[in-house]
C-alpha cells in the first residue's frame, strides 16, 4: 500500500497523472467545441444536440463525474509539482530560464488558474444564466436545466455583449497556449522522445492549440458581426 502511494505521489507518478487527466480534458475540449460549432447549422441543430445530451442523464452525469475527477487530479498534480519545483530551486527566479523559455511555458501555471476562473464564469454565464453581467440581452435566458431548451438563443444573446465576447476570445487565446504546451508535455511524458518525432509532435501540439482557439473564437465573432443571429 505504501509503495503504491509512493508511486502515485512521486514526481514521475504526478506527471503521468497530469498527462492522463490531460487526455480526458483535451478530449472534452475537442468534443465540446465540435458540439458548439453546430450553431452554424442553425437553431434546430444546436438545440437538438443540447436535447440529446440532456435526455441521456446517466451518460451526461457519468461524463461530468469523469471530467470533474480529471480536473481535480490535474490541478492537484500541477500544484504539487509546482511546489516541488520551487522548493528545489535555490533561486525562485532564474533570469536565463525566463528569457529562454517560450511564452506558453512561462504562462502555463497562471494560464491554468485563468482558465479555471473562466470555466466557472462560462458555466454561470451560459449554463446557469446567473446575472454575471449587467446585460439586458440575457433577460430572456433559458437555463439548460429548464423544460424548454434554447441554447442557440442563449449563446446569441450572451455574445451580443462585446465585452463578454472579447473576454471569451482572450480566454480562448490562453486556452490555445495552455493546450499547445500541455499536449506537447503530455506527449513527452507518454514517451515521445525520439528526435525524429519531436518536431512533428511540437507541430501537432501547436496546430491543435490553434485549431481549438480558432474554432471557439469563431462563435462570439460570428455573433458580433451578425453572421449568427
């Protein structure tokens, strides 16, 4: 029992947990984006998709539990590794490492905190319909747990506020950076170390981050420019 605990709490074990929980979170981000992009197919397509999710309660709650567990494992592993890294350093700030590291690496930890806050705001804004913004467009918001589902209306009304849309777009930029570095780190942890694959893995990780950013940003931009209304 003690040896098993030591494996899970070791640095290598924590990195493996971060990687595996990251796989779950990456899968969710991709599926969530593809589902939301149905807004471009019209109200019926997006609302039918939302109704399908709502009607399968066992699957929906099972997915939520897996997602929440993955988030918890990811945050715990990241926090523990960060604390160990700081404790191991004689100097908290290393000028050379700061200059040589990429922007994504330097902002990985703070980016994670920002994204967590964004997720909370996102749920309050478009799932619960809480008054997180003084926006008259949200007056007719219909919560997703109501008998009547009109996700299309909620999204359009929510993103008509330019400040909300800009906030979402900035958050998606942070998500893209986090994903690009996270996917690359996950690949290294899971064994992509051969030089022949490293460049391809880096390109794939960057491409995935850009893809998710563009896909998610296209929705508030489409609403702002009147392409979706």
